């Protein structure tokens, strides 16, 4: 079974750094794109960026370029989303999702269960 | 960036009736090379991640009930749910994958039971 399992909820203070993870199983992790999606409380889905673990080719949505860093370690089948200095406005649920096909132009399935990040002083 | 706009923002439909959700893209997502529409539909229930329902605008994902169907081409698309069931209460999103890496979503449509 293809599965993405994300790291647990985090509570951080403004200015702190954070790295959350998304571990794939049941497929060749290096061969499919992994994307990250933000969902702020009570709001819709926002596409953040995407990485191809096999080459670490990373693309960011313009709204998130420079705000977060996406990375992956194909040796442990894990993708990451990190912040160097969190803001209260980063409070949200973050989902990872796998490309359904190996190409960049594809829908996404499956999705991870989500990681809730709360940033509060 | 392609902007995706859904309508309505919310709707209430009686059990057993039909629900129709529309999605409009700011530019065509029909690729001339393969005549495919680069559009997907997802369902998100409270506390859960999104679930894929439809891809290529009209292809139902394996295991999705056949009361869910997608249609449309170019810039105008529709998700139709016939014989509405209580478990269909959710927020529904369309997403384009024509231009990458900004796989923009619609703002979502909240479906409730009347």
C-alpha cells in the first residue's frame, strides 16, 4: 500500500525554526514528486511547492518562495518542509502529497495525514 | 498563474438529490497535445486530508462511488453528485495541474445536507 506518514503536531514560538517530515512507503520514493500544501485554520488549500526526491529538483509556488525550504533524503524515503524563523501566520495544517504519476503534470494521490503547526508566544 | 474559481461557495442539498459544483479556470487547462483537461477534484471531510475523486476532469478514481462524476472542458468544469448521501458532506476542491509548480486549487465548496 502506498502511504505517506507525516511527523506529529508542533507548538513553537515566533522566531523559532522547524522542520517537519513526510515519509513514504510502498513505492519507489525517489521516482515520484512530493508536494506540500498549506491549510490555514478554517481556510482552503494552498499549494506551496514540490520536490523530486531522485534529483532533489525543487520548485516553489511564488507565494512561498523564500518563506520555506523543501528538501528530501531519498536514502530514508523522507521529504521535509522547514522554516528558519516561524511567524504566527505560519499556524496551519500542512499536508504532503505524492504525484500520481512520475511526471510533473499530474494530480496528487495519496496524501499524508497532515501536520498541525501552531506558532504562538 | 491560473486562477481557479468555484461556485457556489456553499450549498445545501436534500438526501437523495443531486449536487452540482462548478469550477472555472482563468485560462484553458486543455492541452492540445493529448486533448486532455488537466483538472482534478478532491473531497475533504473534517479532520481528514483531501481525497482524490476525479482526474483528467472526468476519470473517476478507483473506489470512488459512481454517483460522483466530472465533466467539462477548457475553462469550465462541473462535479456532480447524484443520490446524495450523508457521508458526502464535505468541502470539495478543484485543482489544475496544467501549469506547474503552482497547482492552484479553487477556494472550495462546502456541501451540506438540507
